[in-house]
C-alpha cells in the first residue's frame, strides 16, 4: 500500500514538473494563489456579482471565477503571489523545519504564559522574564513609541498626563498587557534568553517575525497562539468600522457584512494599519532589548 502511494505521489510530482517545464519553455510564469484566501474571494464574488448575495458553493469553477474577479478588482495582488515550484510535502517540511521548530517553541511559551494569565493581575503570583521586562520598561517603551502605536495598543496616560494609567504601571490591565506580553515574548523568552532563529542562531528581524511568529502571510493557515492572539483578537477587535466578511451558517450575509468594493478596501486598510502598528511596536521592543540592552 505504501509503495502504491509513493508511486502515485511520484507520478503527480513528475507531472507538475512537466507542467512547469512546458510553462518555462513558453515563457509563462505560474503563480500560486493562497488556498487560505480563496474563501474570501468567493465571499466578494458572491456579494458583488450574485443577485441574491448568497455565498456560492465551493467548486473548482466558482473558485476560479472568484479568484479572477478578486485579482481584477485588486490587481496589485499579482505582485504578492509566489511563483510555482513543484515539491513534495516531505521536501517542503525539510526546507522549512526551522520555521516549524521556532513556531513550536514560541507556541509552547505562549501557552504557558496564557495558562498563567501572563502574570497579569493584582493577585497573580506568577512572574517570568517577559512580565518583569514589561514592569521595568513599560514607561520607557511608551516614550519610544509614536502616538498612533500608543493609541492602538491603548498605552494611555492619566488625566493629568504625567504617568501611564495605574492598571498599566501596576501590571493589572489584562487586555492591554496581554498583547504587549505576546510581542515581548517573541524577542525575549520567559526564561530570560533572547529568542533566536534555530537556523542561524540570531534574533530575527521583522520580516521573519511577522511571518513565523505572527502569521501575517496568506500562505500559512495556522501559526500558533501568538498569531491567533493578534490576528483574531487584537486586529479583528480593533476594526473601528465594524465591517466584516462573515456570513451565517446558511450562506447569507449578516447585517455588518461588507456591501461594496469600498467596504472591502476599508477592511484591508484597517488590517494594514493594525499590522503597521504591530511592526512599530515589535521593532521598538527589539531595539530596546537587543540593541540598547534593556534586559
């Protein structure tokens, strides 16, 4: 059975290589559209091109029509797609084993922090290097950030404007400090070590962190607790316009479901703004810990 399965996989890979070879000979570039994004394209196509606005079923034809429609409306997406290079799942995993290793290590630390409420709270006795760093450096961090990033992560001052809010200084504001903890945790481990890449042994820069730690990429479905806390809690909750991409279980749009391309652009704009603030916060924390030595 295993031999038959291996033969089938080998034939499929050979066929994919043959397709790639023919495309190259004809000067055709094959791009990979992320599977994760396809459901979103069907939602957009359903709302804007179907008379009843009901979510169309998933079929090869509907997926193709939806993807084409999405690229037509957002042509810059073409520049973000990866070129097709056929490979086996085994070879792909081997090539990216450092990513899985680093993400798993972060998820393990994130799960531990979450189970202990990140040490946040008046009666919480848990403490680790991440929570201690925040307690010791939160005021300095505030002074290093710009106003937009402060506002986005709700690092606010008292009415007198002479100090951070007591809940932040006293490490008791759960909603605010949880997000700060998750960012610091990608640079400093709870044990007090720098979090380094397993392949090169160095602290990563933002390009690696945003993909591996925060999952800000359309090519990875699951990226762990840290990514989930940011994308599905902070970024989603921070959407000021409250426009969503959601349908009910019967495939009907909800009251706040987008109604136009402009609504979709608004959602994208909000996401990009959130990611920009995360990038600023992450880079600032990295500079303070790695370059300035505040540990």
